[in-house]
C-alpha cells in the first residue's frame, strides 16, 4: 500500500518587474482542500491524482499547495519565508510516506533565495532523508538547477508550447513515482546546459523548429530504458545564476544512455537556436499597421507586458500609441490599475470618469495616461480559465469605454494566456477591430486562427522579447542573444541518487 505525499509550490517571476509579489498572490490550500480543488482542474496535480486514484490501495497524503494566482515580480523576503515555512511544516508534520510528488514551476525567485525550488527540495531531504523517492514536475520554462537534481529522484517537464499537457505531465510524473516506489526502476539523470535564451514562433511545438528536440525527448521516454526527458528553455525574465536552456534525460540506471541522449537533444536545439527570436515592430509601425486595417480583427501582441511571464500588467504603451496616432479601430485591451478600479466602483455603472490609467506598478516604464471613460461593467474578478479550469482572482474589475477603446481593468494581474479574462467580463475579442494580447503565445484557435494578422510589438515591459533591452546581470555569460559569437561546448552532468 504505497503512501504518497503531494505538495505544490509554484510561481513564475520576472526579476525585471519592479513590483514585488507577495503571499496574497498565491492560492493556499491544505490537506483535503488540495485534493478537492485539483480534482476539478486539468493541471499537473489533477493528472497525478487521476493516476493515484486508479492505483489499488494507494494512500494519498495531501499537505500544502501555494499556487500562483498570477506570476509577478520577485517574491518579497517575508512572503517567501512564510510560504517556505508553511510548506516545510506540512512535510514535517505529515505521517511517514513511501514517495513524494512535488508540483513546481522552476522559475521562482525571491529577494533572498534565487533557487526557491532547489532550496525546498534540499530542506525536504533533511526532513525525509535520502531514501524516500521524490519526483518533481516542472514547466519547460523552469530553470533546472543542479540543486534540484541533487535532491530529487526524477524530473518530469512539459513537452508542449503553448502548454496543453499540464494534465499529462502530472500523469507521467505519478506513473514514474509509482515505479520508483515499487523498486521497478532506479533513475539516473544527465543534464546538458545550453547557453541560449530564446523566444518566438519557432518554439511553438506543433509547428516550430523546436519540435526536433522535443520529439527526440518524447522518443526517449517511449524507448526501453528511458524514464523522462525534455528540452527546457527557461524563462528569460528570471535573471538568476543558472538561467539558461537545458536538455535532460532520466534513464533506468543507464548513465551512458542518459548522457548520449541529453547531448543529442541539446545539439538538436542548438542547431536551430538562432531562428528562435521574435521579429518585432516598433510602436510607430504598429500604429501605421492598425490605421491601414480595412477588415477583420488585428491582434496586437504585447508580450512585453505578459502577466503569465511575470510582467506587471499595467502597460499603457500600445493604448497611448494608438490614441496619439488617431486610430479609430474599436480596440479591446486588458490593463492592471487598482486605483482606477476603486474610482469606478465608487462612481458606479454609467458614470463618467476623468482619470489617468497605467503605470501604477512599473512607473519607470509606463507614464500615466489621461482618459475620460464611461463605466460599463463592474465585477469581482473571480473566474475560471478557459484553458484548464484554473480559478483566477483578478480582484475587483471594471470595464471602461473611452472613445473607441474598451479597457478591461483589473485590480491585480492574472494570467492572460487565453481569452477567459475578456469573456468573464462580457467582452468577445472577435467583435472588435483590434485586440491587445498580453501573452507571447496562446493556443492557435484563440486568436491566430481568425485574426487577420498577429503583430508582435516592440513595446517596453519586464517580459520583453527584445532580450538585450532587459539588462541581465546575474546569469552566466556569454549567452545568446545577449552576447556575440556564443559557442556551445557540451558538458553533460550526471546525477545519481543513493
């Protein structure tokens, strides 16, 4: 009767976002509440539970979940210490277990700890000892540190971008953990670090050149002796010492195979890495394109303010550029501005406000923009995501209309990698001439399939695809594209558990 401990600590941050994130940016769930919530969504823990629930006699020990309501800036010191203490206390007070499944992201960073996931794993080992198997699921945008690998038995990571395999990743992690607990396999991991930070359409796994590396990883997992494999290209906005791309392979006690296949995946990635950048257009060119539109809906991609990548969400750069150009397109856009929302709630539906909008969280990049707007809708900002059913909490939210612009204004940032924030507040993007998308990529059917053009805008922001603009100071150098003439000299590292 295997007894399986389940815990989660998950957030993706941009260290270039000056607004620190905190404890209230997480949904905290404990014990049975962890299970009941995750059985209702198609995320990693939901997938793992589907496996554990169908395993005869498996006993679950749900402990603690700190799941980001939104990504954000670096996690404040006191808030990180509170989450870490609660996480470890839940492990410390749990009954004896046979195995552990941790759901993590890999791109957290706090003011005092730049590798929170690795630190939590190391501290968990001090509590549980070296013999209890730990399997960790990660986002492929995670930064896979040596410390994570030293203190876990195996890593399982997403294979898709945009991410559509949360549930399946959890299933793979759960199945592998059960095999380790049963003594069927003995994992060994090889990791190859690649000095590259990448963005762009070539990373779309269904169509981009990244599929060469990703398909190789999938083949390894399906082969004899292969347990887990992935190509992880990190989050370029989490500037920490081990930020880079990396390939990893987990095999059943076969270090030679693990090294050889990790090298193969890494080389397949490096072969195509120079294409993995985003062609961007200036704000001025974007406005020209918008003013030339004659039919259909234009998608204005503001990935520089992508809240799912850790940006602040309060950019008004595209709104300002369109207004100053005299653009008459009916345009829909999201923005974070809590003071404006409070003003709208005080005024009520139908009222007219003269105020400024934007620049409340990242005032160095975004200057407040004066508008006169009518309040069209007020809501509590609580909704489920279109993609996987996750619960998002945008806080009090207002829909404002200013001239031909419809602004969905939230009190706090939420993930915008689908259309649910718009839908939840009565707005259908297909009914507008232009829509601002604050996400680098959404699933194809959400925008690209029906928009007449996707315009990637070189706007300011803490998750800009114009990576040299950001000013990295912590990651190892040289690294593409921050430096010229970067070379790749593979240096595989092996990780074996006692």
